[in-house]
């Protein structure tokens, strides 16, 4: 009957609400570790969620110079690119510390650094954007947005080829060879900088 149908819908709605409440979206950890240093040290760690670009801007914009340590599997493409835009505009350095990993949207934010740095056994990986975390469908709407972002970073089209080469379920890792071949230069993380991150 209509009443039973409404009851089933109400139960389903309640179950979905319970699921959403039981799994809250937790944004990336964004911390200014050493604001008095020059450059200051900022850490972005964890899954990047919508709105994290605004948090990052609020925390970091006032710093005269900074090195942004990134350690994340990525997340929201819009938030990741927003973080990268702030890094570019403020001309901050970026780094992935010794043994840490920065992939997907995180890697795109890392590209905005001037300079970009990688520690010992650090890993930076790229793949095409996906529609959502639970699928491997390519979010084609973001491809021209990423291409435009790469141009604003003053990187060549070969860099765009690098970051969109792998399918969402795969990864293209940045190495010395791919860095040269696709014109994405980076510098080694200095020992004093690596020590600060610890």
C-alpha cells in the first residue's frame, strides 16, 4: 500500500542519514609548524576534501615565504587545484619528505611549488581524475581544467601528458627519467629541511 511504501522510504532515508553521520568527511590536516622561520613550514597531510583550499589559504596566505610539505593520497580535485593556486600565487616551495607519498590531487598541488622538492625515497604519482572515489571512471570534465592549471604553472604540454597518462586505477610515478622526459624539474630536499619535517 501507499502507507507501507512511505514507511519503507522513511526507513531507507533514515538508514542513509545514519550512514552519512557514521562516516563524517574529515578534511586534510593543515598545520603551520614554524611560522617564525624563514621560510615557514606548513604541513598538508591526509585526504583532501572540499573546502580544504579555503582552510589552506587562511592558514598560509599571510606567510611571507613557506615550504609546504605534502603527504596525501589526493581527494577533491577542486580543493587540490585551489591549494596549488595559492602556492603558485604566493611562490611557496613544495616538498614531499623522506619516505612519504603524494599522489593524485596532492601531486598536482605539489607541482605548483617554486622550487619543487623530493626527499629520499619520496614518491609523487599522477593519474587521470576519477568521477568519484569508488569508481575508475575518468572525470573528463576536469581534463581541460587540469590542462589550464598546468599552463598557469608555466609548465609545458608534456607535463600535462605526464599527469594524465595513467588511468584512475593506475599511477605514473615521477622519477629522474620522467622528470627530464616530461620537463617537470625538481630538487632534492635538503637535509636541514628534512630534519624540520620530522
